[in-house]
C-alpha cells in the first residue's frame, strides 16, 4: 500500500538535506499528524544520520481535535497553553529547524461551528506570534511537506478503495517532489531551484511597480508592488546563511504586494481549504487593498470568517507566479491541499506577508514594515487564481509594459526555448 521503502527513504533524506538543509549538531522539530508517523520516523532517521543533535516530535491528531471542537465550549478556544508556546519559542531560540507534515482530511471540520475555529486560530496566532515571525523572516530554516492519510486520499480519489487511493496519492506526491527510483532527488532539486531563481531574477531585474491580471473567469486585478520588493523562489537563505527550500513541492516565484495597492476583482480557480472546510467558486473585490465585497457558492460563511479574522486578513500578503503547465497542474489532480494546489497555478495569499520579500525587511519591526506597505495578520492563506488563459502584465517605473505571463505561462521561459 505504501510506496516502496527506498523511495520513502529518498524522500526523507531530501527533506533533511534540501528542505531544511540540517546542519551538524542542529535540533530538528517535526510537526506531524499521528497518521504520518512512518514518514516522520524516516525523517528522524535521516536527520540523525546527517548529524542532528536531537529530533523532537510534536504529534497531532485531527480526530481528537474534532472531538474537542465538537464538545468544547467557545471559551475553550480562546485559550492557548503556555507550555506549547514555550515549546516552539524555546526550540526556535536554540536555532532548531522545523519540518511540518501537512496532511489533513480536507473536510474534517465541516460540521464544526466556524466561530470555534476562528477563535482557535486567533488564540494560536497571538500566542505563537514570535515563533511565526522568526520563521517568516527566515531566522530558522523550515520546510512544509506531505504524505497521504486515509481521509485525504479518499477525498482526492473518491469511489476508490482507501488502500488504492492512498497508493495513488503516494505516487502523485513522489512525482511532484521529484523523487523516483532512477535519479538523485537532490540533483533534481538543484536543477529545479536554478530555474526558479532565473525566473525570480527576471522579475527583480524589471523591478515592476505593478502587475495586472486578466482571464476569462472575469479576473481584472491590479496589484501594486512596494519599492524595494524582492521576488524569491526555489530556495531561500536563512539568517545563518544556510540555503533551504521552505515548500516541497514548489513551483512558485513570489513576493509581496503593497497592502493598500490592490484594486479590482479576482476569481479563484480552485477550491480553498480553510479550517478543515472547503471554500469554492468564489471571488473577491478589492478597493485600495481591502476586500470590499465577496461571494462563494460553497463555504460563504467560512470565507466570511477568514476575511474577518483580523484587520489584515482582508488584504493581500503574497503574490506568487506559477506556470499553468507545472507538473502538478499537468497531473490533472485536485489535491485539496494548499501545499500542492498552490503549485498548480498562480496564487495570492490573504494575510501576513513575508518580510524577506522586502529589501531589509527581515530586520524591520512591525511598524516600519507597515510604513513600507507590508501587510500583517495572524494568518496567511493562499488561494489559486491561475488559469490556462491568465495574462499578467508588468509595468515598470517609466511606464513600460512587459508581458510576464501569457496563456498561463512564463513569457521569458517560452522566449528562451525559441
């Protein structure tokens, strides 16, 4: 049922060597559902083989979480244990690397009152603010990966026996992370990172002041980019100088928008999974950076909860460029998992921006970042907007317009192939 052990080991080694790029005598913290225990243990083995000082497991169980949400009073979800906050802050302060295995049943909390989920998000966001700021400013190396769970596989491949669905999802995931029996995944990733960095260089060289999105769904959106913005992709540099890949898979080149410079309407091209619920067939209308109107055919109440989490949750914190012909898109699989679906299409994110996407941003305090147009929020939620006919046009400081995407794909990459 599970992928061949050799490939599982290769995948785990890839996470350690490229994902967090674990250094000798460094601590590794693994956030994992208990359903992913085998893979978490494989990462632990690979980490100790790479010289880890210690590997610490932080286990989660969505079934237990469901019981708690179903029966707990709303007041319960305003609380966040001090010991859990200390756990993350203490290990982060010791320079630990963090791996998170993101593998949730996409609809596990569909019968839970949205208010409870929002309160829990707010409590966790406030309590773990320092820890999350460290990760989003690359003070620590971190990586998000995934492996199948029964509930998730059943959603992706409905009507298929669970064991078969899990195996199909395994094979799909291994393809997206470039792990196969006949090549070295580390070499595969080094080549992939080189391409993404070329795409980032293209964007940074042009220093666009804004991007204009259009497609047949009805998207007509202008996004201003703040002065000093930076596009990144593939691999990032931590404060220690260590290069790491924060997401596996990744096909994106991303930056941050001006939080008050987004105007127009954008239509989602894929469902968004938020708090164990599906939001689908939705659009957002922006004025001066803020969502002023919205509608979802599925999950309207959940979308409202997302947008009202805090003052920054109704503004954009990320703009990410992904070719429509990416391997994940070509697979034809809707993963119902943002880690994968965001890498099948261009996407935007509501909420917190990455300070590292602004020159000197990693060293700025929250007030200074805000003055530079950088959005802040307790959450960061990606939603997909890319389509086969998406056109993105960049405008330079002198008014020159440059095609960035046409027919859903990079223009510069097509030009290189001609």
